C-alpha cells in the first residue's frame, strides 16, 4: 500500500468565538478550520482535524518546499510511502520539517497526519483503533460538557441547568470573561456550583492568557498571573469543590506548574499545549499535574499520546485528553480512552459552531447515565460529511 495524496482542506465559516450573558450556548472557532485527508492506492482514506492557524498550515502541508533537509513540505515527505509504517513516518516528518517546525504549527500538522495514518492502519487491520492500540478496557466513558463562561451568574446557572437536562453529570466552564474581575469570577463559579448541586462535577479552565484578553478586539496586555495570584485562585476554587483547575499557567512554565501543584488544594490539570514525547517526559517527570491532558491534534497525534498514557500510568496520575474541536478529535480521543487502565472523562465539546459541528457525523449520544459509548468499528467510528466539506472549503 502506498500514500497517493496528503490534502489539507481549508474550511471557512461565519461564526465568531465567544459567549453571551445568557444561558445560550457559546461558540468555538467558527471562522476557520483545517482538515487533513490522507489517501492510498488501495482506497483507504484517513481524516483528521487540527486546531491551528489553518491558512498557514495549508502551505506547510502542501506548499512549496525546499531541496535541503529540514525544509520539506509534509506532503512531499509522504507521497509514495507505506501508510502502515506510522512510527517511521512520524520520525521522517519531524526531521524533514526540523528547521521550521519541531513544535507549534508544524507539529499540529504532523499530529493530524499521524492520526490519519493510524486510522488507515486500523481500517487495513479491520478493527477499531482501540483494539489496534492494545485492546479495549471499557465500552463507554462519562462525558463532561465543555463550554465557555457566560458573562453573568444568571447565565451560568441557566447554562448549567441546561446541561443537567441533557444528562451530563460533569461540566467544564472556561475562558470567556473569567479573569477580568475576581469578584465576578467567584459569583460565576458559585452560580454554576449551586445549579449543578453537590453530586455533579464542576471543572474550571481559567485560561493562561493575560487576564481579560480573550479576543483580538480587546486591548492586549502581556501581564500573566503572578504565582501569588495563581495560588489564591487555586485556594478559592477549592471552596466550591472544583474537580480540577486547568491550563492556567503559561505552557512553557513547567517550574511554575510544579510549584503551584505542590501547594494547590484543587487538582491541577494541563498539557493540551505540550507537544512531543520529550516535553511530556519533562512535564510529567517534574510533577507538574495531577491530570495530564494531551490534545491529539497538537501533541504529535496518537503516536505521542499512546506513549504519554504509559508515562501517566507509571507516574500514578490520570490522563484525560483535551478534545475541544470536531467529532473527529472526539473520535480519536475515545479510542485512546478505551485503552487506558484508568479513565475519568471524555471532553465533549457542546460549543461547536456550525462549522465544527457540520464536518463529521458520529453517534456520540449521551446515555441516561451520562456516559458516551465508544465505537468498536474499523477506524474511529466517525464519518466525514463530504457534502458539507465541499460547500465550505476555500482552497
């Protein structure tokens, strides 16, 4: 079998990221989205999404490369290769893009391609990806509703009640207006906790960006939380029985994560912006988190995430993949979760825009007990809507 095509597909939508003051649903990235399709001469095709600067990623995958090593495009490195040689091809992509990549947008593109190759390998084997990765330990997993903070306590309470009505037993509120005013932050968290009640999980993602700067229309300040501010945040969130505080420190500050985790009464979760096995070795080894959260569209794909899972088990910490994107990312995350010795949640993006929601079809229906079944069919159990993609692509 040989790879015949590596196609970056750039999609354009009309929605803007953000939340409102009411309980109305928030919106994730609704303006641009990148898909990657890898095709073979035997008719097997892998699809994946990537959370990255989509227009630039197109050039990295299939633009104009250079002749010297380290400056090639990713598609140029793959055409004619055997897609079943997944790990060897990961190494080839990493080295072949080393002078402009290694992390960031190039690694996010490699992540998508790696996921595609694992999907093809799974289809070729005639079994689900989870079985190919070593076997299934569960058939379903509790899902948490992942959304943005609303602007008012009333909006938070209304949103929380809506998720309860849908059957969720855990909700994560993140970003939005959080961080602009500590008094209001407390009111928003208190409203969510009261609405959810004591028996449901409340998770909080304050964001690590400068407080209050959440979109390009707002003035930018480079001031991040101080250590004292981060410690205070962890302390008062513990008063509301928050299950974890997520990704609230600059992702390069491993030392800061480790220091805060040692004193925090609230469990610390992070890792969505960590990439490569080498950085995860440091991140876990230095004691940065209680819950590690590799994002399969950023970390290096399934090839990296599967090894992170082994490290997490050895370190005695939990792993919950970050999967706030399309159903494709949810599908890959579910397959990894099926293999874990311990598994707490799958992140379920309830804030999908018309763009991210329309890309893929999946039977990720929430069951009455708040769990989502994990597909056990060849691939990842997600079907791309080709008509939707054709209507929205711009390249």
